[in-house]
C-alpha cells in the first residue's frame, strides 16, 4: 500500500511541476523546521546556576554545539558534494536521530560533563541542510522552493525557542531535560516529511536545460572551480562568515537580549518576531523565480544582499538614536540581516552555477562558506567572553550590526564588480 501510494505521488509530481513545487517545498520546510527542534530549544534556557572554567555555562554549551556544527560543515565540503542521491534520506534520518539521542545524554549526564553532549548534537546536524537542499537545486522553481526552505531558518528558530521556554515556564522541567522533551514534538512531523522527500523525482530535461545538470564533484572538479573563481569566492566567504556570526548570535542569545530590553516573561516573543520576518523574506527571495535570466538573477542577488545590510544598518542607527523601540529594532535589523544571509543558502550559488554552467552542485561551495562562517562564530564567542565580558547584549548587538553591515556592503560591491567584468570578458549571458 505504501509503495503504491508513493509511486502515485511520484508520478503526480513528474506530471505537474506546480504540484512538485508545493510538495517538495512543504516537505523540505518541515524537515528543516524539525531539525531546529533538535538543535535550538536549549538556547531558551539561561543556565545561570552553572559555570565552567569561569565561563558562563550557556556560552560553553553554545560553543560546544557550534564547534560540532562547524566540524560537520568542513566534513560536508567533501561528503555533501559527492553524495549519491540514494543515500540522502537515510543520511538525514541518521543525523537527526543521533542529535536527539545526544539530547537524551544531555539530560542524564550531570554538569559540567554534559557539555560534550552539545558538541555531539551539533556534529551530525550540520550535514542536514546540504542533503535537504540537494532535492531542490537545479530546478526551474529552485528559488521558490529554496525561499520556503530557508525561511525555516527564521521561523523554526523562533518556534523551537518558544517551545523550549514554554516548557520551562509552565512545567517543572529541569533545564537539562527541556531540549530532549522539546525534540519529541518534532519526531512525527520529520518522519512524515521525509517520506514525501523520498519520493521526489530528479530534475527533468527542461530543468537541466534551464539550470544545468547537477552532479557529484570530484577532486579535479573542486580544484577547477577554485582556479576559476577563487579570487571572487574569497570576499563572499568573508562576507558570509560575518553574516553567520551575527545570525548565530541573534539566535543563540536572543533570550538574553529580550530579557535585557524588558521581555523576560514573554515566551511567544521569539515566534512572533520570527514569523513576521520569515514571511517578508520568503516573498522577496521567492520573487527571484520570475527572473528567467540566470545572469541577471545572479547579479541582482548582490544588490539584494546590499539592500538587506542597509536596512540593518539604518535600523540600528535609528534605535541608538532612540527613534525605534527594541521590538521595532530587532524586527527591522533581523529582516535586513536575513535578506543578506539567506540568499547564499538558496539563491546565490544556485544562480552562479547556472550562469557559468559549472560542473558540480551547490553543496560544495555552500558548505565551504558555511564551514568558515561557523569558525568565525566560535572565535567571536570566545572573544566576547574573555575580552568584553562587561559589554551589554544591546551594545554588543549594535556593534555587530553596524560593523558587519559596513564591511559586508564593501565586500559585496567588490564581488559584484568582479563578476560583471568576468561576464564581459567571457561573454556569459545565460
């Protein structure tokens, strides 16, 4: 019965691109939303009664998880770019199951030894995005499906933290058991959505014609990519590293920021703000589907990133000038931040590969940028804890938003100019 139902579903998606887009968008969004349910609920806790080596216990937990996540990204540079399609579902399921088991260990192992459990939690989860996105890339509707998928970054983080804080405020649950219990809310949805992804057909001939065929990359392919685009990839990696640092701090320490600005008892503040941002960003990024020219869409993506950074910069300056309240500041600044950050996860590299007809896939270059992004997050976490211990979260976020926005604008402008010159020289007009 299951095989027959799956076969009918797959045939229906082959016959109707619109149906395929709806099913795959829903399934990928749900899978990644559920992944956050095993990754982020612990950040709703404060863990004030514990310390480790003189450090805030929560900072230790965040560092441990991010280090695991970072190592996963470096490993994924090779694994995701070479993975065969038949191993994707098995890989996603295994990674999430291992992450949930690590949260069980986090509950039963006493502090400070359970810090290692957060490292084990991050280690498999860093692989999930690449495996999920591989179902979406190389299609005529990749922008729409990708926009739906990456909007889960915003929506899911707020949802996971809201569930975590709701459990802490309304039930007598220990801080260390809260993440495992919160993860239980996501088990059934992730299994259902993985079943749908399992029956996703490969890109058809028209997809390949419009976006180029996506294949596993050999060592020779990766080396050739670096030889051709390395000098333009470097500023992108630096920019993405900065955006990842700010994005991670916005997620992991949002609770501390809201407490500092007067929203201590509001468990729904994470979900309320993230939902507004997610809908707006989804519409903007998804609209790139209407741009048929890969070259134009790729160049316009640079302008979208710059526009997002300008919004973040302006909102922070207005807040510091007391023209915006904390809620308005965070909604506007995070909207701008995600307009700059998310295109690299679903739009930028997708259109770059299509524009230059690169032999390969999005996973390789995306994981390359991601790996250094999380390396930067670990560095700044340690920097704040050891050097700027007395800096308030409001001041710290203001400095991050302003500094990253200015540097990011300059780097993206440099890259935009470089790609325009390259396209003119080699006459890339796809």
